[in-house]
C-alpha cells in the first residue's frame, strides 16, 4: 500500500511529511534514508512524522529523522512546516498549537489568512541550554562561550548552545572564505561533541542583523536552520555582538529571532510552504 506524503520547506530547508494519524510506518529510519535521497527518492533534509501526541498538553507530535536515518530532537524549520500541515489539514485546529517534540512541548502561534491558510508561524523554542554537560560538549565550566579550539592550522572561537539539539557557533568577519563543505563534516564529528553537532558560521552585519551558513548534523549543507538561527541569536548576545532581537540572513531567506529577557525563551518567526503532495510506493 502506498504512503501519502507532503513535501514542504521552510526557507529552502525541505522535508517530507507523513501523517501517522491514518497511516503506519514500520521502519521510519530506513524510510528517511530512502525517501530523503535526492537522486533516488523524493529528496529532502529529513523526514517528519506527524503523530498523535503522548502528552495531554499537546495537539500533535513531531518525530524527526535526518537523511542518514538518525533521529533528531528538534528542527525549527521543520516544526513550522508541521504546524502549517496540522492546521491546514485539520489534524489540529487550535491556535496557538502545541507540538510535542523530543525536546519538549512547543507553543506555536499561527498567522492565518482567509481560507484558513497559514501565512506565518511564531515558535516559542523555550530556554536555551548553556551548560556544556547538557548540550553536550566536552568542555568544563558553566558555559562554553568564545572558546579557542585549534582547527585546520588556526584557532576558531567556539560558542555552544543547545535549543533541544546541539549547536556550535563560530563568529567570523567574512563568510566568503569559509570552506564549509570541507570544515562542516570535520566539526560535526569533532571529539568535543559526543553526540555530534550542528555547525554554524555567523557574520555580524549590524547589531540587529547577521548572516549565517550551516552544516547540519546528519544532513550536511542546508539553506536554513531554524534552531541554528536561534542559537546564533543567543551566541551573539553572550559574546556581546548583537541585540536580543535580530534578523538572521540564511541562504533560503530570513528569520526573525528574539531571546526574550523577561522569560529567557527564544522566539522565532518565519514562513513554511507546501511544495507538492505525492505517494511513496509501499
């Protein structure tokens, strides 16, 4: 029996979404590898399963698999895509929505146009995790901020943040000289990161605007990373380089991110788009 899916993207960070409300997937890790393949499958930066929630406080559950079959705790662009799918397909019609992830239940506010079309999504990503042991990163101290690490015959300045998944942020004055396709996989699997990490190089353009390029854990080069943009905002504040509310320029577009001083939560606002629907042979 064929599997119904929806192809979606958030700023070019693209996913295949499958509803488990009326379908079953026996081996999601294996499916993620096959369906995410850009040459022999649908192609995407991961597989998102929309499932009934375990938590009584949630409306829908997000189960996320990277293209290599590994499971990720969270995905900022992915959760926006899931919110749009759940609302527009009638899986959950509350606004705000509450989406259960492996990193906890997230509150998602939807901007809805006439005809019940979701045009923008604001996600409360919760509090950033800064304790190196919880990120995790093999560094001592209460925080890993602007730490020099020898790499490729130079020192990189590392700041680590978890948004439910680990992020390594490096501030550089010019991103055009960063060989991300070469450095990304080396840094992702660096011995400092026992669970691997997402890798971001960030250039501060103004106190309220940065540019970011990303090598995503388990995926590789991506046009956008939602939790990475959140980590860049937090890292910018910790390094006294940016304001708490910034615009993050990514290859696929822009995200608005705010690290709220009162709640300590990080909020992110951006779009999600449906590309097409299809059937995957069973």
